[in-house]
C-alpha cells in the first residue's frame, strides 16, 4: 500500500507540474524521454518479479502452442462478426416493418445499412480495446485489493520452516525430526515468540495424472493435461490428529482425503500397487501455502501407515521422485520486525547446524518479510493497468467520437432536406439517439461477452498469483464493467449532442 501511495503521489505531482508549466520549455523533451525510460524500467521490474516465480514461468513455458492462437482467433472472429454481422443486423431490422417504419428508426437504420461495412472494422477495434481495458482493470484491481488475501493464501501461517529429505539423509525419521524440532523451538524461545495455530507434520509429495480412481505417477515437468494433473501429498494420520485434535481412526488400506478445489467421488484410490479405500473427505486444514499457487489440483491423502507407504512409493518407480519433507509453521501474533528477526535467526541456525541435522534442503519463509514484495508487485501491475487502460480507452473514445462527428457532417444535407419536408428537431434527436445507441453499445455488449468467456481463464491466472478469492474477482469484475459502462454512456451523450449540434446547425446556417 505504501509503495502505491508514493507512486500515485509522484504521478499526481507530475500531472500538476505539467499543467502549471513549472519546467522550462526546453526541458520538455528531456522529461518526455525520462518518462519513457521510467515506464520501460517499471515494465522490466514487473517482468523480473514474475520471472523469479519459477512455478508461473514453468506453467507458461509448458503451455501448448495453440494457446497462443486463441487471442488471435478471437480478434479475427470479432472483426468478422462486426463487418458481416452488423450488415446482417441492419437487414434484419429493415425486414422488421413494425420497427423499421417508425420515423425515429427509419432514417437511422437506412443510414447505418450502407455504412456498416465501413464502420465494422472501427467497431471491432473499439470492442477489442474495451475488452483489454476490462480484463486488465478487473484482474489487477482484484490483485491490488486482494493483496492480503493472496498473501495469507500463500503463507497460511506467519512463519514456516520446511525440511526436505532423501534416503541418503535417512529420510524423515524420528531422529531427524526430533533434532529439527529442537532447533526451531530453541530459536522460538530465543526470540521470545508466542506460538499459535501450530502446524507440524511430515509429508510426501509426488505428481501424476488422475484418471477415475487410478493415479499414474509422472514427472511434473511433462504434465500437460492440466485437467487430470494432480499433485499428491500423503500425510500420516498421527500427525493430522495431533494438529487438528480430531479423533480419527483408519484401518489397513483405508485413507481420508482432502481436496479444496474439487470433490473426489470415488470409493477407492489406486497409486500403482498401493490401494486405499476412501473413508471420507476432510475439511481444508491449510498449512501448505506453496500449493495454493499451483494451477494443478493438490490432493491430500491421510494414511495410517505413512512409512510403509513411502517405502512402497520409493521402490515402485524410481524414475519419478517422491519428496519427503517435514513442515513446521505457526502464527506468532508478533510485530513484523520480530518475525523477520526470527527468519534471520532461523536461517543462521540451519547454516551453522551445530546439532548435525541431515537434510537435502530447507526453506524458511515469513509472511511479514514477503509483504512488501507482494504489495510492490501487485501495486505496480495495478498502476500499469491504469496507464494502459487510459491509453486504450482514449483510443476507443477517439475512434467512436471522430467517426460519428465526420458522419454528422456527411448527414447535414440529408437532415436539412428532412427538416424541410416537416421533420421536427425532436424527431431528429430521436433518430440520432437510435443510430448512435446501436453504434456505441454494440461494442460494449460484445466486450461484456468477451469478458464473461475470459473470466475462467483470468481466475486461473490469478491463482498463479496466490489469489483464490472468487467472490472478490466477481465483485471487481462487475464493478469495473459498471464503471466502464457509465463512462461509456457519458461519451455517448457527449457524442450525441455534438452530432445533433452539427446536423441541426445545417438548417440554421442555411437560414
């Protein structure tokens, strides 16, 4: 938030300075070049921040080539609809005698009928520009106002420690877990943090494809079928019951599952040679924040025989890895500065590793430490979206306004004749409104349709940014469209008045 306010302050200061001519005229060229460089630098910074997100980059890299053709096909289809479909619409209106032979519709429809082929490309351009504005503003507005939601989704607890093990380090055995937990608790006591909502569990992670009740292991980098791609996380029953306080029992070959995004309706689950009877579904228990940014579904399986399951999985198919880990996360209720101190101390403790803890890798994360990065990235995207939206919106308005104004001058003589044969100014006004209403709001209607079809894709893309608040996205999308429609209506009214002034002025000038 702070960064966005600073950016907005300097932007407003620049606008005010430009209006008041605070700088010498010979400096304007230099200022123009500096502003271009600033925009380029901001774009580069945002791109770098996105590039550092390995998950997002990997998903975008693995997208099928034909996905790139989708927006191109949408643009081509939009142009074809407006060029051909608008002419067809005028012909349909002409065949509707009850509508066509009204004095306020007759002139407007007949005028549009021979102009639509020429106007179709312009209207399609306006529709595409409007769609870009709506998609950019709705998504970035959602990101900006949902920063805390995204931050809390990515980091369910204030502080998180994760250790990953391999067979060479002895795996997540009791001795390793005891040493790791002791190191963490020692730093907690040293920094005098209050542990709340503790999340302490072992887990095993691997990926594959889920078809019905059969799970086929595979390398994550090769998974292209995102409808069936699943990240499987196995948890021990004893750790789950200790964390949640729930009294659950499982027999051999039984399991509970948890899947926040989709419902699993099968009674069994087969993972190679392993088979489990699904006893029930558990509520979302959080804790695995990194899984929230995955576009693929994460499937949590609670089993009674964790060690035996891991041994079976590790010997099943050695081509595909099984990541065994221990995660310890908690809320502290402490100020951000104290949480960052704990992060620093914890990293130092693992670096020294005086207790001889064996692990393959470790990760220490802090919600407070990453808050500025989230706010900076999302605020920058929001600001860029506003700038680009202003450019696209100005282009759309200018296309519509000047096209209609030029047609107004073309229609002067025609409306002058209509006035001489008895057409009143009220009839002229109604005819102009009827014509401009169709020309103006047809692109807006199709832009709304484009936005509706793009909504699922936008939602999936925002998941990559850890934003899963669907209600917030729906709300920002509806509000963005409503505000845009109001602005559009204002432009329509201004254009209608200008058009009328040109046409009505023809008779006054002649007189």
